[in-house]
């Protein structure tokens, strides 16, 4: 039977996970028509776009205000498509401010909703739990601690499917058991995927790289250009930010993680990817003063990094806001490179985080859940 599934992902990581889900569903039922909002990855996987998602990935109050008109126009388009097309299933991927509103519209039209990668209401805005309970038919969770958290609050439609990074991370090199670092260590720089955070954090990382190269003359640097960003733009911004002349710029995080001895990473999914790769690192993040003031009042978790949250300890040092300086990044990276015992402890903690995230097959399990909602599985 022909089915129509609409998907919505507003950020690069959601685009990646959405594409894997589309492929897994299409393999089980080739007759499904996929449409929605996403990036190049979801389009290549077979989704017909109904609106341009570029510019939707913003974080923080001032950043959202700057993109308000773009976000509003895309939302109105999504709302119109939802009402006219009446898909058999709406799959929402992360991006909660946008997607929870769209879930409310879906309920008006009696369209079932699968929310894949839940809003992080355990971290902030826990008041959204009631919205999720009322508007979402199935909630596919990606962190093991989330199931109990949601069930304690009466959200019984929550299901743990595993973490999609377990599907998409390649088989990285074995962790070095003796934690030895080469005489010319490789430092990976991961400045994030959102344009605003790249503009804020790339100068910090590049200046830190220059300081590290003065302390460790043989150090090499690899800078990641995240999916959805242009390699040439990142190269130009890095040069303008004072990056060492020998810095290499590559597409994606995995080539960086595969080569690096240590990383300096902007808070987000990439810090968890570093943990899965077994690469010690430092988390660095800075947002606008207004956004930070609000975040301090509403965020109710002890750590910014996902690996730290899963471990329940600061296994990846966090340099936030006024501490996110080139000097402090340099000191933290050099300490990880030069302290063998610290590196061994770090590696052990990272291996425990990897074990906690379960097994691959996440896209297939989520596809099975989606197909069961269509009555096809």
C-alpha cells in the first residue's frame, strides 16, 4: 500500500539521522513517499523537500531573533503542507521549538506523530513534558537514562531505540592502551555546525592552536568543516582567525576523530562522537551574554557535554563562557597531551560511555517503530 510520510529536521545532525531512517524505512517498504523539511542528506536518501531548511539551525535567544522571519515562513509552509497533504505519519527529528508546535497541528488533523530524538526536556524547559504527552504518539529516545525520566512523568509512549551515532560512526582505530602520544601530536578542532557558533568559536580555537604550536612546535592541527558548511568558507574564516599556516581543513568530523590524539570541540553531538571514537578532548562553548543569562536560570543539568551527562562526571573538561579563552583551551589540551595517567583515566571513562549507548541497528529499530504506526510492520 502506498503511504506518505512527512519528516522535519532543522539541523545538520537531524538531517544525517533522518537520512538513515528514510533509507531503513524504504528498504522495508519501497512504496512509501517521503516529503518534508531537511538538508542534502535527506534529499539524497529520497525525501522530496517542501521547504528550504538552510538557516534554520540557530541556538540562543539573540540568534533565533535574527532568523525569526526565515523560521516563521518555513513553519507556515510546513503547516500548510501538513493540512493539505494529510500524511499517514509525521516524523519529527529533534528541533523542539519548531517541531512541538507542528505536532500540535498534526493532532488537529488526526495525523499520528513519531518524535525521533526527543527534546532534551530533562535539561531545560521540563514544562514541555505535558506537550509531548498530549501531542506525540511515540517517542523514540536515544539516551538510556531518558526512558525512566519520561516514564516517571507519565509519558508511557517513550521507547529507547539506541543512539544513532552507533550506526553512523565508523570503526575507529583501537584506543591506545598505553595512552602514548606521538612526538608530533595531532590536535583536532571541531567548531560546530551552526553558523553563529562557528563565527563565535572558530577564532577561539584557531588562536588556541597558535598558542599550542608555540608550546609544542611539532603539533599538527586538523579542522573539521561540519556537514552543511562549505569547506572554502571554513578555510577562509580559519585563515582570518589567525590559524597556523599548516592547519589542514577537512570535511566532516570522522576524519578528524580518526587522526587526532586530542580534540577541542564545541558543545553538541560532536563531543559524544569524540567519546565514541575514544579521543580525549576539551569541550568549549560560548554564547551571547543574553542567551547565557537565560540559560543559567533554566538549564537544570550539571554538565553541558553529552558524554559528561551519560558518565555522570566531567570526563571531558568543560570551558564555558568566560572560561572559553584561547589560553585556557591551550592549557587544557596540552595537559591531556602531556599527562599520561590523565589520558588513561580519560580513555577508560570514554569506553564506559560507549558501552552505555548500546548496539548498532538504531535506524532499523526506529524504522520498525515507524512502520508499526503505519500498520505495515
